[in-house]
């Protein structure tokens, strides 16, 4: 009895010793090798996978791990990590809708300096610049605007399918877009609508206004800016003409909608092309790109930031600079369709003449760079992303037939009023 | 110390030593956050302004009482809780009764009812959300077969509550059934034999013997389901599909816990969210006690 007990104690001690040794040697190997893992936290598809491989080959001690989350989750996580002082990645992607909120807590981010200021579109550079002149993020892409549409559905509905003819349909503005939609609906293939959903269309329309949800002093003007109401009325008109597939952007149903061909057109910033390619694989070559009604406008576009709480700030800064350098932005455009935020690239032949086979060889290079050149920047305030969501919910209430346009508008304005800075 | 004294200390002291780990853990992860949350709730505290806060006393609670969205969320919570808990416990009782009989493959059937509970809540919700889809959902397809038009499950209050309740009930019915089953097995078998000799039917045996004997267990499950049901958050958050915490276009399925999440982690109003947490805690306590009294009385009537 006694002996066996001793034996058991010995066995336990040996096991513990083995485990300790194992831990010790493991730790030693880590510190000797000096390998660094940079965590890159993003939302959606930034198209960086190939670039990571290349960067790691050029810098053998650096490993890159990308983590992606849904749009709202990602930004909420980032804000929470900043608040609690721990947990943020070495590089964090931030969308236009949230950059002003991050800019307001600019102290939490590494200052990236002003070296690259002259490269960027001035408004893109300004949008991530704090009041005391610290740059918190390198711009990755800008939205620009176009309309992506399904050629085959247009043909079946008796509309012109050629992209120039389609652009001409609504060249004079959104009213003509709605008119084309009515024409489409009259003869549309069963189960298809003209556009995906009111919320997404709204973002495109308001993206063309000189002033959006905010005045330059960061005060919310949703209730008073006539442009906001004008865009609302326009989208409501489109909804009430039965043109909407009533899908919420980036929801599972919306993704399904691409695969099932539930809608014929979608407001299409350059980054939307990646989403379409990801979701509508079966319809390659049937999609095409036409000009946006009324020309110009911007929706979306992102930044790479380096939070101060990261473990490898210097390495992260270098990686962020490299990922957003002109050469890489040009490559991301031709592989993923994200429009560069560096205007010098727009006239380069590999971009200006780029045609995308998925979109029936549409000259997306010309279409999007033209849109980006015409773009008049709109000031974005701290809660832009949440205001977009609130307005989207208001339009969904109209789509669901729960409220009239006026009731929903009143509630939307009061809900926006609840959002605190 | 003499040996008897030591042994006395052992008998008196050891039990406390054995339960100590629980109380240490509870103190660190239960009591401390509870008290700290209470302290935070008396402050105007923005999560993003690291550490900056001002004492505002009861202002957060006063604002909460006049906040229509809080009352809306509380109403939704109660509705979803009622819709899920009542059928769930009745179904669990019935399933346990069935499992208590001599069945073939009894053990695997008993294990089977627990399966929904150990699947990831996220996976479950995503699958059910697909099934409740408006355009291509299976439920609407089945409804179509019997000639009922498609339901936009997310759009309406009643339909979204029903859908979420189904998700909750699916997950917890088996769990409660196993608890009932365990307790049923402790009922002396001669009671049933005697009843059978007296000519009592299976239904009569269930009502006159099983239910009264299960009284403490029914009270337990009712209270536990109340606590869990009033804290529901993951299901409505994921049911929305876009992970926005407002619970639908008109907050039609925003629960109290989800409202707390929205205020805390979208508005970053740490103090206000803490006030919601404490209020919710009180509401749950009231309902748990009410439930205890109610279930005790129902079982009394049966006897």
C-alpha cells in the first residue's frame, strides 16, 4: 500500500517534470527564432491573401494572420478593444462609416506620419487625419459608384443590354433609373426585382450629395439637410413602385439573392464587384457595369490603422505601408476590383484599360476612375456607420409595410437623435 | 494540539474548505462584477474615453424608466420567454414520461434528447434562421404545401417571437426532459404498481403520481428557465442576420439583454448599460420568486 502510494507520487512528479521541461524548451525555441506574427483584423474581402505570401517570403521572420468578421461586428470589436486597452490586432481595417469615430480617439492609434500625404486623394487623406495633424490610417480603396446589372435579365425584360445604352437610360438622374425599373418590372422574369434593397440604394444616392449626415462641425444634420430627405423620398418612391427585392445588404438572404438571381441591378461601388464575384459565381459573364445615374459619388472605402496597443507596432506600420503602397493598390484593383485611393494610378494603362471578364469585359478601369475623378468628397462624422444602419432600418419598415414613409421618417430622425457622439 | 481537537477541527472545518473554491470563484467572477456594475451604473461613463466618468447618482435609472425602447425590449423579452418556456416545460415533461417507459434503445434515446443542447448556439440559430427565411426558407415552403402564403418571419412581432421561441425551445427541451427523467426515476415504483392494481390509467398515473412527486423539480426547472429565458440575447442578435443589436427594423424582437448590449457596445454608454443590467437583474429576481410561488401552488392543487 505504502509502496504503491510512493510509486504514484513519483509517477506524478515525473509527469509534472516532463511537462515543465516541455514548456521550457518550447518557450526557448520561440525566443531564439524571433518569429513575429502580425495579426490583421479586417471585415469583408480586402484581397490580401497573395500579398501576405509575398511579404512573408521577403521578410522570413514575419508571419501574417488575417482574421475577418462581419462589418458591424468588426468595428464594434475594435472600439471595445480600444476602450479596454487590450485585444486589438496589429493592423485593424476601418471603413469610411467608422473612420471619424476612430479619428475622435486618435490618441489610441500610431501616428503614421505625413510622408505619403501627397500620394493620396486629398479628401481620403483628410478623413483619417486628427485635428492635431496625426495620421491614423493609410487609405486602401475608395468606393466610386456605378450600377452593376444582369445583362440576361435586362434582355428578357425587353430592356437594352448594351452597357452604353443602359447608361444612357438613366444618364439624366435617378428618376430615369426608377422609370427604367418600372419598365423592367412590367416584363420581368418571375421572382426577380429591379434592385436589391432600399438601404443599399439609399447609400448610393446620399453618397452623391455635397453634404450628407454631418455638417463640418460634427453636428448631425439628418433632420434638417434637405438632401437627406430628398434621397429618402426617392428610395421610397422606388420601393413603392415595387422595384425592391427587400433584401438587407450583407445579410444571408442578400447573399442568397445573388445566387438565386433575385435582382437585376445593384448600386455598385468598386468594392461591390468583389462581393458579386464571391456570391454570384454561376452568373460570370452575365453581369455588366453601367454608369451611375447623375455621375460621381462615393460609398465606402477603407483604411488600415495601427493601434498603439499592438505588440509589434513598427513591423505593423511597415506592413500597412506596403499593403497600401501604389503598386499593391494597383494589383488589388486588377485582381479584386478595389479602386485605388492614389489618383496617380488612374491614368496608368494597366488600370485605365483594365477590363473584367466576370462583368462581360466591361471597362471597369475607365468607369470607376472616371467616377472617382468626378467625386466631390462628403464630410463624414463620428456616427456615420450607425446613422446608415438607422436609415436602412427605416426604409426596411417601409418595405415591410409596417409604416408609411412619413411615420418611418419621423421615427428615423428621432432614432438618429438618440445616437450619442 | 491534541489528536481529538485536530479531528474535531477536521470535521468542523473540512466541509467549509471543500466548498471554498466555489465561493472564491463566485466572489471573483460573480459578486465582484455585480457590485462593480452597480457602481458603474451611478456614473456617466463613456467606454471610449478610457476611465473618464462622472458620478450622476440615479440619473441613468430615471432615464431608463422613461425610455420607451427599454419597455419595448422588456415586453419582447417576456413574450419570447412565455412563448418558449411554457410549451418547452410541458413538452419536456411529456418526453420524460415517454422515456421513463420500457423502450427499445432507451439509453441512446435518452442521450439523444440532450444533443440539441450541446450543439453550438450560433450554429443552431444560423440553421434555424435559414429555415425561417422569407424567400427560400424551408418553413415557408412547407406552409406553401398546405396552401398558406409565405410569412416574413423577421418583419412581424408575433412571427419573430415565435421563430425565436422555437430556437430556444429546441435547444432546452431535451435538457429539461433529462432533469425530469432523473427525478422520475426516484419515484418509488410500488406507487405505480398500487395505482395499476386500483385500475388507474396511464394518464391518471401521470397526473396523480408523477406530477405531484416531481413538484420540487418542476419548481427548479421553472425558476432556472425564468433566469435563462429573461437573459436571451444570442438568438435575437443572430436572427437579425446582420448582427445589428436593434432586433429588427422596428425593434420588434429586441430583448432586454440585447438592448443592454446595444447601449453598452454600440453607444458605448457603459453607465446606462450597467443600469439596464441591474434593473434586469431585479426583474429576473421578481419573476423567479413569483414563479416559485406559482409553481408551488399549481403542484399543491394537484395533490
